């Protein structure tokens, strides 16, 4: 997916590793500040690390939030394979796909 970064008018190419993800939807503004902030974070991280796919970008920002800021985002994403410690084995399996 090619996207133009509004802030810099620069084309960004996201690595499309997964067939089941609608990549256009990931950074499309929704009007929800929480979701839109996530889209802006994805765009920013993509500029800094264009070689990473979406799960690598999510894991990177999750590590910052959880490990460095000691944030507990598992309360917001109850069934997430990324944020729930109980799903650690499933996270490894999902990386294979």
C-alpha cells in the first residue's frame, strides 16, 4: 500500500506481509482520537522503519508502552495476542503466518 504522508507530502510504502489485513484501513482517520492516534503512530514508525511489517511496528510500540512506561494496555485489548501475557505461545504461532 502506498500512502502519502500529509505532514511531509512523502510517499510511504508499507510492507504487506499479511493477506488478511486491510492496510488502507490502518491509517484511515476515523474520528475516534484513540484510533486516529494509533494511525498516526503507525505512519510515524513506518517513516522511521520502512523495512518492518505491521506486526513488527505494533510489537515495537507495545514494548515502549508496556516495558518503558509500565503501561497496562492489556485492559484495553482483552483478547489481543500481542498484549496478553497468557497468549504468549499463541503470539509465537501467529508470527509464523
